[in-house]
């Protein structure tokens, strides 16, 4: 696995920082998923495997240090902590929690990129080879994130180009509600009610390929007042 193929999870409660980091790292070839807090990160991690977790320390609710300690009980995935506290004691505390590296805010994006690559290069090749495919489980359906393919058993489920785009959008933010206007923007369409209604139609068609009962969806859910959410097993 070459380093730019790595799948990164960014966990930060600051939406601006989260979005900037996601866009910056995607421009450098990484596959990037974002989570807004520790609880959201846990839901994402229950359905996906990552090559590295980039984790903000200071978050409301469960903080980054607590999450790192908890993850270390079951995961060996590298963790890079981000924090506004740069004192030696704070860095030691982060490393003792199980983090692989520690970067104080504010930082240059290029330095973050160098640290990510350095950590990934230290990972044993055997671990990369043994890593399970990055797949979302949706009952009997499997969605291969890297290939953009959907499978039911040994049969490939045929997706339209728009359905492929929608699955990529949802797979990048599992467990997170996405508004119709946001989906329209991510699809690169002009804004407007007509396009939002078109998204509703595409969602209905996609549910027929995912859900056992499309009228009562389990995996591609409607979140009242918020939009749609992909909720994998």
C-alpha cells in the first residue's frame, strides 16, 4: 500500500478545521472520513477500518485522551493527537495514552502531512497486507469503499453514475445526517428545489438496491428535519 492510498479518520469538533483538513489531505491523495466528536468517531469505527486516526484532544464530552486510551484496548491503528496545548507534560500525557505522535495547534498543514507520512512509513508491511478490505456492511449488501462497488453475495449490484456518487458521499460520513441541499452541492448540481426533489428520487432508487424493505429503510435512513443518513452495521 502506497502512503497516499491510506484511509484517515479526522475527529475534531471544530467544523471549519475538520473541513479544511479533509480537503487538504484529500488533495494529497488520501481517502478521508471525518467525525465531529468521540461518540461519532466510535460509530464510524464500528463499521470501517482506518490506517490512521487524527484526533483533537480538546472536545466536548469525551476528550481525545480518553478516546485514545479506550481505542488502545482493541485497536493498534496509529493515532496522531492535535491540541492547543503544546507543553511537554501535555505531550507526554498524550503519548502515555497510546498516541503515536502529538502536534500542537496552530500548525502548518505541510508539517501535519509530513508527520502522517512518517507514521505510515513506520507501520510494518505485513500489517498493511493483512488489513481487511475497507467495506461497509449493510445487511446482506457489502459496499467496497475503495472500488466504489456494491455486492450482494457474489453478485455485483449495478449502480448508476449518480448512485455511485451518492454512495461515496454517504460512505465518507457514515452515521451523519446529510441535508438534501448538501447532497445537491456534493453532487455538483445547481441549487434549487427541483434538484433536491431529484435527490429524493435517487435515494428512493438506491434504497431498492440496499434495503430489504425500501419503504421502511434500515440502512439509508431519513432523519426528520436533517436529511438522509447511511447507518451501516
